[in-house]
């Protein structure tokens, strides 16, 4: 579904991604790991079309479409979802209003009529339970006054509502206690199917105990420098990143 | 945001903004009776004669006119009102029409106009149960539900009719809250005011429906000088709505209104405005000069006056709906959203004058500036030495949507005793790129995202509007912002 070829991107003229190659197929879970500043979050921002970044080379195909040519909202409609590392607060805008606008924009994109209020609320109730968000939380303003754990659960709730084909979870485990981590991970696992895929961006093995990856990639200095099966994550947990850094740096 | 990308996106959005239409900009082709341009004592006399007014009112007008001649237009506002040639304006324009009566008597063109504005004049069509006074140019076209309200003793009619039918009431209250000596525009209005609404709620009556006046400027090169007078007697309650639109014209048009409100013991008045006069085009050409004096007197103990305004229109807005809190334990409120785009200028706010003991006031002002516009909050909280135990809370927020717009705050606080408490909070922020991208990522395009974020920002004020108005006002905020992010 996703084919990334030699992707390069910069922010404020600083080159961050220096040639990423990655292919993701339906049903797969890919973990992208790597030390701080290696470009993990940049990759998720570039894929979803954050205007702060400039693509300087390479290509991305999403179900045969040129993803980079689409607006951020059309990428979302086509089925790309990002669970933000730092979900933003939008004061005064209720989750209900926000989600309803988002969902109906997607329906409009596919030529469908807006969902009726009753059907929408029913859907919200259903999806809310996946991450154990209570009724009050959903009627509050978007992320306003949410705890760290609530914000991340809210991201997965939105993912459940929008039913994306490819979800990118950017450091979803950061700032979560073990209980919240379990809830979030079980939410992600519930939503997993043969048709959709997940890219998990993380520092630590911890999240991968709950969300089992099929592939683990190590990102360093803007490139994927190592790819292997889930055993790589355990090895990294054990040995850290230094041995990879040394290996890469000595080759340069 | 990447600097090199910004201008391109900005330009495109500005282009779209230029195409965003002011949907009330049409002109009604209707025969209009206009008195020739210019202003002198004869014109004042002629307006009074056309309306068949009693001698005392003519005297009031003439005194106001003579006083106006001694005044100069105020220049302290953070707006640029060009020199207005008061001899180039016609002071009276009336759609040639109808004797007062049923809807069937109204010129179909007129009826169509108000239908287009979403203000059907057929009473049976009004599902919301709102009584409407429709004012086109200088005269009231039609007031609905009059008879039903009359059964309760509620008077709701045009001020011209009130002068004829209830001269004592009008005489008792007219000019008592806003005297003609108040300011330049108030003096002008007092001299030439043409029509407007009159509301009287008798003792102990809770008005069962929203009362609404809809102002429409149609004729070219005319000014609109309406005058509204609302009196809530002891223990009465009324919620009153005001809406306004005007055609798109290249020249500027003057709107100088007065609203006076008197609230007696334990009575309550809610006054809501959605101001959508034509703001001018994207280059700042045309648009209404909205120079308005609105003031209420909470005369009775435990009386309450609440102003809510959503200001999106007009090339220039200069208005400060205020409360004189004379009664002990009286309550004044001011909730405002003022949105300016392109080259609009708004200088708006309120005055809370605490004269009564234990009186309280709340001010919530939300300014939103886009394009090249200038948006100012100007407010005064004054607590008299004898008004002990008073409280004021002021919250004054500004949101900037562009690098070329301005937000300004001019608060004045005077506290005359040490048992009163005054709080003032203020914030200025710029619309957040991260919020917009978050919405984008969920599939919400930037235009809609901005509308959503701005409505969220203004929610506290919007929540004060009556239901029917709130929906319209929300849409209005989004429409007025079309293409304003850059």
C-alpha cells in the first residue's frame, strides 16, 4: 500500500531525511526505532503533509497514488492517520463537533451524505469503548485539559472513528503509565485487520511487547540503516543504539 | 512554517478571500422616496413633518441639530473615519409603499427582499415564534405579532408609530439615557432619526417571544439613523435581537444609530446584535461606517442588562454598548466577538459605570483580526466613591490571523472606593499552525479548520446568543473569515 523511495526532506534548510526507502503491505506492522534526532518524527510529518517540512527528493506512493501531491486533508481521506506525539488542544471546540466535521469531510470526499446526528453519536459510543474513554471526555473540548494518557487514548479513539488504512503512531508510548499503555495498545490491536497496516514509531521496546511488529527498522541520521524481524527490537533493548551508530559512522 | 512556502499559499488564499461573497450585497429595485441631499433646519423640519410629529419632538430635533452644529466629530477612536460631507447625504429614504396593514399590502419586492434575508414577514411562517420589526432605509416596513403581544400589554412597534400612539411614554424616556448632547453622532441622530423600534414591557410581564428588529440599508447615498428605545418596567423581562445588512456599494454609507434601554426594579433586558453591514471589498472600497451609541440604564435595584454582540460587518465600527448601573445590586454584562478582515477597522468595547451599591459587571471581549484590519477593544470600568461592594470581571482576548493585522486594547479602570473588586485579564495570541495541521490531518481543510478554531475561541460569547441567532452567527464567523489565513 505504501512505497517510499529515496525520500528526502528538510526543515528550515536543514536536511533531516536523506533517502528513506520503505515498503508497507496491508496487514503488516512496522516498527521504526532509532536514537533521538534521527528523523523518526520528521518521517511521520512528511508523510502526512505537515507544511513545516519541505520534500527535497524521492517519491511516496500510497495505493498507486502520488501521496506527496495530495493535500494533508486528502491524504487523511485516502486513509492515512497520524497519532500525534503531542496532540494539540483546540479550546472551545468539542470532540463531538470536531469528529463530526472530520468524519463528514471524509464522507463528502467519497460522495456520501453526512452522517445523521443519531448515527454519529451511536458510532462515537461504540468507538469510545475501545479505548475506555468515558462520555464526558468525548464532550469536552479537543484535548483541552486532558492528561497525557487521555490525550493518547483520544488519538486512538479518533483512529477508530476514521478507520484509516495506514496508521502512524508517533511515540504513542511517551508519557504513558503502564495501565494507559495497555489500554492504548489493546485499542490498536483491536483495530488491526488484514486490510490495514501500522507504523509504530518508538524509542523503546516496551510498546512492542504489546503491539507486535512484523518488521523493525532502525533510523539513524535520516536513513534506515538496519531492518530485521521483531528480534531486532529486543537486541536494541539489550545493547542500545551505540553499536549501530559506530557501524554506520565507520562506514562513512 | 517554511518561509519560502508561505507567500505562495498566502497569495492563493487571499485570492480566494477576494472571491468570497458578501451574500447580502444585492439591491432591491423599489421606488424610493428620498428627500434631497443636504442638512439644515428645513430638512429637520421636513423629516418631522413627513412623519407627522408633535411639536415637542420637532423641538427636540431642532435643539439637537443646533447643538450638533457646535460639535466636531470625535477623533480619539483607533479608526480612520474620513471627513464626511454631511451635505452629500440624504437623510430620509422611504420605500414608497403601503398603508400599514396586513402582509398582503406590502410591496412584493420588499417582501422578497426580506425573504431573501431570511426574514419572512408572514406571521404564520414564523416557526420560531419571533416577533420582527423590519426597517428598510428610514422606515419600519412591518412589525409582526403586534396584536398578540398587545394582549399582554407589550408594546412592540416602530418608534414613529409609538410617537403617535404612545406619545407620553416616548416623551418620558426618549433621550434620557443618551441625551442629544452626548456626542457628535448622537446629536446628529437626535436631529434626523427616521425610524427604529420601540419596546415597552409592562410591570411583571415576561415577554413570551424574542423581539427582533431587522435593519436594511437599500437606497444609495443615504444615511441610516435609526433609534431604538426599550423600556422594561418592574419585574419585566425581554430578549431583543438586532440584525443588519446592506447592499454592496462602492461609496461608503453612514449608519449612526442610538439605542437606549431603561431597566427598572428587578427587570431584565437581553440585547443581542449580529452586525453584518457590508464591510467593503477586499481593497477596502465601500462599506458602512457604523458609528453607534448604545447605552442602557439599570435604574432599578436588582435590575440586569446584558449586551451580546457579534460584529463582523462594516468598514468602520465605532460602538460601545454600555451599562449605567444605578440601582443597588444591578448587573451589567457585555459579551462581544468582533471580527475584522481585509481593511476593516473596529473600535468597540463597553463602559460599565457603577453608581449603585453592590452592583456587578462582567465583560468578555473576543477580538479576531485578519487581513490588514485593525481591531481595538476600548473599555471603561468606573466605580463611583459611594458605590461600595461592587465587582467587575473583565476578560479581553485578541486573536491574530495574519501578520498584517493589528489588535489593540485600551482599558480604563477607575475605582472610587476600597470595598470594590476589579479584575482584568487579557491575552493576545496568533492562530496556531499546529492546530490547523492537526485538523488537516483529520481530514478538515484549512478554511473549515480556521472556522472551527475561531468559533471555539468565541464560544463563550456565542453561547450567550439566543439559539436561532447562534447558528447564523457561527456561520457568519466562518464566512467572514474565508481565505483569511496567511
